[in-house]
C-alpha cells in the first residue's frame, strides 16, 4: 500500500486486494468512532426509555372529531346503504371510520380532508339490526405516515329494518309481504278489504302500489292492517 489518502477511503496510488480490505476496515472503525463521539449518551438513553405511545399522544394532543352525521341508512332487498358527513378539528387532516352492523364489524375506511362525506353499503338478513359508525381523527404527514388518534372518538347508531317475507289470511282474503317491503293481496274484495281501490275479487295476487316500506301485516275477517318501518299503522276494509 503506497500513498493512501484516508479522507477519501478508496483512493490509493497502488492498490491490491489486501490493501483495499485494510482501508475498508480502518474506515469503518473511524466512522463508528466519529458517530459515537457525536451522540449524546443521555439522549440515547432517554430515547430508549420513551414510553410507547408518547409520540402518538404528542401528535394527537387536542385533536378530535368535531362532527359526525348519518344522512340515512336503509335496507332494500337485503342491501343496506347510506352515508353521512364528518369534520375534524384543526391539526387533523383525515378521519378513520369503522362500520358495524348487528355488532359485527363490516368495514374500515379512511377519508382525507378536514371535512367530507362517508358512504357504506353491505347486506343483512331480515329483521331489525343496529348500524354504527365510529370515527377517530387522523394525521397524515407529507411522507404518507399515518397516526390515528384512538384516545378520542365519536359514535353514532341507527336502527335498520329489512322486512321479513310473510303471508297472512283473513276471513276470505290473503296478504303477502315481500322482502322489499311491498304488499301483494288476493281473494274476496268486499268492503275494500284488499286495499287496491276497487271492489273486484282477485283470484291472483296484485301489488298494492300505494303501500311500501311495510314491516309486518295482519288480516281480520273483513279488514287488513299494515305496520310500516316508520312506525305508522295503515288499515283498510270493513270499518
């Protein structure tokens, strides 16, 4: 090895495989020594002892979901859909959302921006279940790193009903409720007990176009009753 300049570790006037390995080893030792000399041992110790979640707590300090709304959730033929809006406090720039139906997690979503809208769609069986949307503020930095502030959240719930198909009979007429909440009727139509606006006896089922979103049905000797999803009760026939 002749005339080596260690300030630029790979330059020598004459080189051999052995000399290059010696240079690499010495340069590595010098680099480690310089690094150790520049790091404050107290700072390294404090970094090692920093409690888990401290950084998240610092980033999330004072952040919250300031607004969360449900614009309406409903089910049609076992398909549940709906949406709403969100807003987060200054310093947050996104929101994390979880959607559950009947106590079962259905989906997880992230929406960017200080405010905006969310949307959910899924499926359910017949009956009534509780839909829940839960939101947490988030911070997404320029490198795409995500911090979810789990210490603060906002939750909203709403009941969703999917009608269960059924058939019920009166004295001489019948009613059928379909899964989509519509009603079909047939039989004796005396006193308007079928509710189709006529007095015509129906030998085959006809749909009541004026009635929708029905939850359940009942039929008497000469009248019919429907309970709708909004809680109203509709009756027709012999008064």
